């Protein structure tokens, strides 16, 4: 009987959890509505959004508690951030996926060749790069976007991990609706609020959206010409240089060289060659005096590359080394002169986000520049790791591990 009584008591205790959670969400919803009025409406009005648009487009809106990266219990309470930088890069470059996107990209190149040529003449961005981004973002417009953009942006702005980032994007989305470029129902997005076939956040759409088909609308939802030109317009603004490739795979002479990664450590290829760096295969037919930058996204545990400034222009579209590398490789395949990397992605230890932050703070305390300790393993963190390992007499891997985080704690 005592066991039964204990079990019943436990169940009674658990029964309170559902009403408590419901009450918490109800309170959040009430605060959310007040926040829209007190915080978002003044910002939207200042941005030129009418009261009618504000009321109409936000009528009945509720928080979406199913989105990733929400902070329902305060800072640090959200789920694990699902970014490729927190796990082995190998799955990101799934060969079946890349090969399929390349085949479809070549088909789209044939179908839209005239438009792509016109886009390249205006913006200086080659067809294969534009197609690679289109393919990476929405499989050439074939991916159905699941989320209500306004609801997603509003949720992230109110209870997301980066509210200061998403708040102006919510206002920008209301501006898009004020302009009448798309209806609220048609403005579907990713979970993070990226809209249209190019997957731009609303502020980027307002800045870079192009009416390339001449119908009077910047339609990145249904118009292929507008989509292609919008991608190229953004890349040009981010620094794309016409008639210059993005980069090529290379080989390091020793693990220690990985500490020379990053855009601050560029040098002409002939200088890299003197350090023992060589191309994998024939390499590009480019001026050996042109500045190149070392890229080692997995440290010594994966392929390495020498990239040009165009690689960083691609990062202006999505600030991820792996994303830009994926786009570059896919573009080469679409152009017919690329394939799988020669170097293999070796198995790496799973990375715990908290350990990365600990490690970054430890590196900062020792005088190394890792930028802001966000838990993302960018080139600054990788080069700082390599430099620390060399100074400590450790093998230079330029890649984080739990043991390294413990040593730096």
C-alpha cells in the first residue's frame, strides 16, 4: 500500500506540471501581445509601416513554441544549437546530395542559360556560383518552406536566443508586407525566418531584391530571373570579383601550418609554395602572385584549401566556412570541372557547445584572439587552438576537443 501511495503522490505531483507549463505559456503569450504593441509598433511605425498593416498582419499571431533556439527558461535554456560547426563536417558534404544537386544544376544551367548570362553581365557573378547558392538554399526552388515568416521572426525576437538580431528582421518583414511584394500567407520561410527561393532574411531582401524579369515586382518566391539576379546582386555587394575563382584544394607540408589559416594571414601563392603548400591536382590556372588564404575547416582532420577573396564574398551570403566551401565545390561540379575532395574528412570527437565556450574563454584569458566566444568554431578559434598547441609543445590539430577544453579551463 505504501508503494501505491507513493506512486499516486508522484503522479499527483506530475499532474501539476501541465497546468504550470500552460500557465507559463499563457503568461508569455500575454506578454508577447503587450510587447508587440509597446516595442514593435513604434519601431514599425518609424520604418514606415502603417497601423492598418501592423494590425492586419499581426492579428491573432501567437508564439511558435516548436522552433529551435528558444529561451523559455532564461539564457542558456534553449536546445542544443543545430549547426554543422558543432559536429563532424563529413555529413555536410554528403556525396549523393552534392552529385544530385550538380546534375540538377547543369540542367538548370541549360534551361536558364540566357538569363544567367544576362545576370553575369550585369553583376559579374558566374552562373555556376549563382546556381550553387540557389541549389544549396532551396534545391532550385523545389523545397517547400514550412513556416510562417512573421510568426517565426516574432517568436525569435521575443523569446529566441538572439532577440536583438531578429527584432529588426520582424520590422523588415512588416515593411515587405506594407510594400505589397507578397502576401502574409505566401511569405513562407525557414524556421529562422529566411524567405523566398534565395532564403534571404527580410532586411536583405529589401536591400538586394531585384526585379529582373521587368514585371514591376521583386518576386523571389515565384520568379526565377528575380531569384537569380537577387543572389548575384548580394554577392557583388559582398565583394565578388569577376573572373576570379573561389579557391582550390591544397596540401599542407606539416600539421603546424594549419595555424596560418584565416583572412588576416593571406599571402601570394608563390609565398605559400615556399612554405611547402602545394595544390591538390593541377590547381587553378591563376596568377601565382594573387593573394590566397588558407582554409582548414576541420584543422588537420580534413581537406585544406587555398581560397581567394571570393570565398569570403560567399560567406557574406551565409557566414559559415562549410557553407561557402559547399557552394564553391557545387559550383565547380556544375561547371563540369569539380568532384569530391581528394582529402578525406576524418572522424572527429563530437563537440559540446559548452565546452567550446569554455575553451574560447580559456584562449582569450591567455591572450589569443577568438573573437566573441559564441561557441562556434570559426577560423579565429581554429588558429588560436593551433597557436596555443604549438606554444605548449602539443601536436597542432587546430581543432577543439574535450581534453583541450579541460586543459584551458
